[in-house]
């Protein structure tokens, strides 16, 4: 989301996917939270999944256009009220704060809207079935998590956020291999430096994952878990050294979350209302896009803070 100083040209452009018919406003609250942290320009997009074919639209003609215009006006009024209710000052609104789009694919519409707005970040709310404080991807979010060309912001259901904005940026390694000069880690460090917050670099060591596949060989499972933790600590040390060499004034922390399964590993760490978690993407070809792997898919349902998933940079 954050550009380097040399690239900075203005407010960070945030696209929020939100439907006025939804009782949930976490995506807007995430945007408001960021507006308390840095200069942003916010636009809200409302998507309508069109159930009828294009040939029917041609037959409807002017009736369809009247319906569309009516929906667009209603959305603009609802979005304006919602932005005010979220206490987002109008100076952070885009000149066109509300956009209404309809089509056969919400995922395609959202990608198009993000490109048209030149968004730095696209914020998605959680599915309705998510437990309080957790994120559960619906079908559109799941598709975006495997194809979005823009960074994605994920807002847990009914999450409690600091009134003072982001107070700490977290970056989590989810694999066993560390990339040299990881662009996702540098992205998180740039945000922390720009916002004058600490950066906490994390790794997770969920016990029981290896045991389950070893058919009762408990000793070998424990040995693998121990080796995983030692490897994680060494990886965090190298990451801290690299970031310290690039951002000498940045306050750095590092921790390994260890516990039973992903839920236990996440809950083993202390989380605050001002925490933001950043994740990288798994590289899948030369296209710049978000693509979460199996570890991130397993982790996300247990995270209790807002998340930003950074796309793999273009090679």
C-alpha cells in the first residue's frame, strides 16, 4: 500500500468493497482506521451480480438504464451516510466516493474497479458466517486471494480497532524458506517507517501439524517441531539484520508463535487493537498478483487483526 519516498505522489488510494444492504461495516471501519494513520483517498464500490444475460439487457433498453441510474443514486446516498458514520473526514473521500457496478462476475468487476481507480489497496469484509473477530473469505474474496493484481486488505468480523490508527505493523513468514531481500517484508517495513510504528517480524511453529502425518511417531514429530522452531529463529535473525541495514531508525521486534495447530500458534502471541498483519504471496509465474498458499489459507481463519496481503512483484 505504501510507496517509497521517491515514488510518493499523493494519498494512498483505497478501494472498499461494500454493499449498503449488508449489516456489516468492517471494511469501512478498516478504511477509517487507516485514515487515522496516514493520508488516504477512499472510494467505495458496490457490486451487483447480474442474473440475466446480455441479450435480455438489449431488450430492456431504457428500462435497464433507469434501473441502473436509480441503484447508483441510492448507493451514493448510502455510501455517503456510511462514510460519515465511520467518521471518515470528507477530505479523505475520492471526488467520486461511490461506484455501482453490475455484471456476471463480482470478482471480475472488483478487479476492473481496482484498476480503474488505480488502487493501492482493496479492502474486503469477512463472510457472514465468520466467528466474531475472525475473517472468513466468501467466494469473491477467495477468488481475489488467488488473482488480485492489487494488495488486499482483509477485515475480520466485528474486529476492535485502536482509535489512534495502526500502532504496530507485523509481518509473518509462513514458509520454511526465506527469500533474500523479501519484497513483502520490505513493503511492511516501509509502512512501519512511514507511519512511525514498530515492525514485528513473526514466524509460526504450530505443533501437532507434523505429528498428524507421522502415524503416531510422537518422538519424530517433536523432533521436527523443534527443528522447525530453531529454523524459524535463525530466519527471523537474518530478516531483522536485513531490515535494520535498510531502516536504521525502525524499532524492530521478532517472535515465534508456538502452540497446538495454527490456532494455538497465533493465540500464543500477544495481539493489540493497533496491530496490522502483513503477508506475502506465493510466486506463481511472472504476473504481479496476490496468490495465497496453503499455509496462509490455514492461518487466516485464526487471525484476530486486520490483514494486508501483498502481491508478488512483477519479475
